[in-house]
C-alpha cells in the first residue's frame, strides 16, 4: 500500500498502529518529528525512539508498534508512506480507547490510566474521528 500524507502547519498523524504491516515513511516537504514506542522488552520498559526528519529523510515504523508523526513547521509538510501489506489496518489509540462503541467501562480506564474518573468521563464524551 502507498499513501500521501499532507500535514497542516503543526498538524499530526496521532499515535496509531498498523497490526498487519510495517511502514516506511519518506518526507517530501517540511520537517516532521516522528517516533514509535517498543512493546515491553525484557526490562519491562516501553522505549520511545524518535527522530526529526527533513526533506528526503526516511524512517521505518515496525509492524504493530504505536507510532506518530508531527509537523514541526508553520508551513505544510508532505510525506509518502508505504506499508508491507495491502491491508495493514490502522488503529488510532485514543479513538479506540476513548471512542469505542459501546464505551469501555470508565472504572476500567480509571484504573488502567490511574486518572480521575471525571477526566475519563470527559474524554469519552469527546468527538473521536474514525480514520479507517
């Protein structure tokens, strides 16, 4: 699969994952801050790997790992992404967790995120975008 991504100034592609595909990203215009988080390793930590990419730079996001892109500039940015599958899938983390239908029980999320239940309730009432 191949996709062109246009980023507004300071726009982003929020944290998401592709459960069935590795992604390679090439910056065509602008400057992007990109990164991914590893799954639990032997030390039990989720490690963040980031890089600032400029025109012509390339970055690989391993299959299934949470990753993101953020336009650091006050001008638009453009990137092209290729995925190793024609059906890589996409799960946007915030949408899946806070925008599920029916909603996840707030008690579960309160404990999972160690946050006040009022904050969880607030987040679940927001409008979440479906980018499938």
